[in-house]
């Protein structure tokens, strides 16, 4: 049964999960959403069309696409009380913490969302979450910068609207460079889903208790926040900055081989080949840098990749660049500060989390997540009274 997540007996942290949403072949570096190769979707689709594909299982016809875009555009506004809630955050709080808390808070604004058995209600919450994630992400960014929040401009496309809410600095209409909006749309497509990654597993585990989708997705945001998962793109930029020049790369590589640290943006639980998304992002780098100018860290990243891919430590462990190795360079060129990189990842991943949540809640055989444990502690001890122990 699609979506049935079971925990294999005898393995504490290995779960097997059947799903029809995303296919990955880690050895061959293949990624498909609902059977469509990621290369074709990145080349020819839009993020909202891919979101429809992930949620509904196939590409929309014209009427379906126009209705989907209309519905999402109509729901980009967030209740004013959520804005008040966000204004209570520390001024310099990490935007991912603000996003996680704000999405969880949405469950209190839509109490009907707990009725997960009603199909129309489920679809309403899915539309709301895809629509509001950029608004909440942009407001978290503006909050951390001490700037006034910018309301959605629904005359703009999804990605242009997001850029406007982030960077608009005056009353006149903000019109982002369409080439940059297109590049961001491609990045959202590339991050849209990735089968049973850590954050999708968190969404499924929490969702299996039949809680509302906002609480489930907030759990996914919390998992993505971690430096080994979504936080890696931010860590890559810090790593490249710390290396500082191509001359320092050999010394850095030695440190990695000595186990002092990991080469962030390299390696993957599933890909033991080049992450297909990294290839597309590398190409998108060139398109963005034509507009913004080349990010000086690109040269260090390219040399680091070249040296690592020729080094037996990485070859023997099948460590290749993953989706995070180059994405941060683009985000920085688009004027995003590093703490916003994982927020961008979360906005892109939202349709994938929701597609997997929907698959889970529609599966009548799904049981609550309950991993099997292998107990390794003491047994049958005798309690000694405190006066005898102290
Ligand atoms: C994402 O799951 C997904 O699909 C995630 C994701 C998605 O779209 O949702 O693709 C997004 O999270 C991408 C990954 C982003 N994280 C990073 O780039 C952080 C750096 N990468 C590593 O932390 C690591 O590669 C992981 C966490 C991604 C995978 O770790 P694993 O599966 O535990 O790696 P492993 O144990 O199979 O590694 C085998 C060996 C080990 O060395 P030995 O013990 O055999 O000597 O390779 C080493 C590891 O120490 N290793 C690395 C390394 N990654 C693994 N050594 C140096 N640098 C690295 N990056």
C-alpha cells in the first residue's frame, strides 16, 4: 500500500516506506517526481506546476493549472495576528526558528485542519501552506533585518512575489529581474521532494498520529533546520569562506581526511554518484552570475570539487557534491544572507512534504509510527532506599 511506513523489525533506525511520489536511484544518480525526470521538470516546468504534480499525482491541464495558481495566489496573505506573533521573536532570531514556530502556530488559526479525513479540507490546508510559506519566510527575513514586513503583491508570480516581500524598500512597484525569479523557481523545483529524507520522515512520523498538517510540516522544518540536512547549504558558504583561497584547499582536505570536519555539501545517504540536482544547480549558477556577477567563492568551490573528486578518500566513500554544494553560491548572489538559505530549501520542499503527508493520511492501513527498539540497558535491579545510598 503506497505510503505505508513500517519499521523493519531488528533495526532501530531503519524504516522502509512505500511511496509513489518520488523515485531515486542513488547508484545511477536518477531523480524523478511522479515518474518525470528532474532534468525535464527543471528545464520546462514551473515550481507551482511541479507542486501540483507532486500533490495530485499528474501534470495539470490548463484549467486545473489556472485554478491552482489562482487558489494559491488568493491565499498568500497571513492573518494579522500571525504577524503580531512573529513580532514577538527576538530581533536577531534565526529565520528557520521563526518559520518553524509560525507554521505550527497556523494550526491554531485553522482548527478545522485537524479534520484530516475530509478531502476538501485537506486540499484547502495544502493550498494555504504552499501559498503562505513564502510570506512567512519573507517576514522572518524582514524581522531579522529590523525592516517592516511587506505584504504579498498578488499581481506578481509566486517567486516574484516572494522576492518582492523580501527586498522591496519603497512604495513603488518592485519588479525583480525575471532571470533571477526564473533561477529561484528552478531551485524550488530541485528542492521540491526527495523521498524519505530526514525531514520527510519527520513529517510522516508526526503525521501518523493524525495531527493536523501544519504541526506535521512544522516537524519537517525542525528536521531540515539541522546542519546535516537543510542547514548544509549555509554551512558550505561558511566552509568556503574559512578556506579563503585555492591555496588553502589541500590543507583543508587533509583536515577532512583526518576526521577534523566534513566537506559540507558532499556525500549523501542515498546518492553514491553525482546528485543530479547539483549538476543542474551548477548550470543555473552560470545563468545567475551573468546577471549578478560571479560569486568569488565559486572558484574555490570548483577547485575543491575537482580535488575531492580525484582524491581516493572521497572516491572510495562515493562522496560527490550534493544539492547543497552550489546552491548557497546562487542564494548569496541573489542577496540572501546565509541564515535564509535553509528557509529557501523549506519553501521548495513544502509541496513534497505535503504530498507525502497526503499519501500517508489517505492510506487506510497506515499505523502510528512506532520504531522497534533494541534494549541495551540493565534489567531487574533492586531499589535501594536513599538513606542507604546517600
Ligand atoms: C540533504 O536524504 C536526503 O535526501 C537529504 C537531501 C534532501 O534533498 O532532502 O538530499 C538534502 O540533506 C543533502 C545532504 C546535506 N548534508 C551535507 O552536505 C553535510 C555533509 N554530508 C555528510 O554529513 C554526510 O554525507 C551525510 C549526512 C549527508 C550522509 O551521511 P552518512 O550517510 O552517515 O554517510 P556515511 O556514514 O555513509 O559516510 C561514509 C563515510 C564515513 O567515513 P568512514 O566512517 O567510512 O571513515 O564517508 C564519510 C563518513 O565519515 N563522510 C564524509 C562526508 N560524508 C560522509 N567525510 C567527509 N565529508 C563528508 N561530507
